[in-house]
C-alpha cells in the first residue's frame, strides 16, 4: 500500500470523467477553487486577528494612567 502509480491515476480520472461528464468537471474545479480561496481568506483573517490581539495585550494602557492623574489634579 504505497503511493498511486500512473495507471491508478489514469483509471481514477477516467471514472471521474464518466461520472460527471466533460462539461461538469470545469464547474466542479471552479467551485473547488473558490472554496479553497474562501478558506484561505478566513484563515488569514483569523491569523491577523490573533496577531492584532497579541499586540494589543503587549502594549501598556497609558489612557488609564492619564485618567487617574487628571482626577488627582482636579
């Protein structure tokens, strides 16, 4: 049980061609490509949100300090 050889791949392609027809395969490939693209976009958005959140937690909160100083001088 190793990797697929050339003959096995040719048989799989032939079966897919017979099941879906030549006209449906480009549509299926286009839909698959769009799905992968959407998945990558969502993955990148999640990564950027995580990075943004980690940067926010590392920066000191200077606004809270200035608010307490304003109350003392008032």
